[in-house]
């Protein structure tokens, strides 16, 4: 039998924005009576002309390391969150480009939650914005979460904006 509870997919990367997104996703899943799928994305090993010795022998070993670190970090964030234990959280790890892996996984989600790092316009232009690309391409509604600045009291877990899929 398939689990029919609503799925809240969240991108996790260990950053303050990713942690805020995870907390928001758990709160949203609790509100919906759903579950969370936390996806961590690692860089796929790339063989360069000068770094042959640094090339991992097995990309699966890289994915397993990403999964282990993501699970550990996710558990730490949930442990510090009141009521976080009541929502099932599955951690998945993939190798590749975060935007497209999240958008692909969002086909099976009711909501996609991503953090916003706020690198600024120049960095966003050069590096691209995962949050923006997810908003533009995800097949489900997307919530973009900013981390709460340390000086503010965390009344909500995060500031969030939700955009419905086109």
C-alpha cells in the first residue's frame, strides 16, 4: 500500500536558509497531516585534468556520504525543534544539479520548500538561483523561506512566500 499522506519536499544543505526551510516544511507537513521528504544534493564527481587523484572511485560512496551527513544534520535540526518528532521525515540524497533534482522530485510532492540564501543580484546572476528556478519550473506550489535574522525573535520559524505552480 502506498502512503497517501501529503508530501512536503524540502531542499536541505546545512545552511541557515536550508535549516529554516526544513523547519518550515515540518510545520507545514504537521498542519497538513503529511510527511516530509528532505533532499540533499551533492556534487557529482567530475574528472579534471589536474585532479585525477582526488576523483572518488565510486560516486555511490559520495552519495552515501551526502546521505549520512544530511541525516545527521536533519536530526540535529529536528531535535532543536518543538514538536518536530511528530512528523515523519525521510532523507534522500542525490548527486547532480540541485534545481533539476528538486523539480523532478516535486512531481510527487504537494509542496516544495526551498531556502533563500540572498547572495545578491551579482552572485545570483553568475551562479543562478535554485529558489528562482524551482519557482519557475516546479510542478507544485513552492515556498521560498528566508532564515530569521539572529537579532529577531523567531515568532514564525521562518519568513516564507508561497508561489503556485504555473
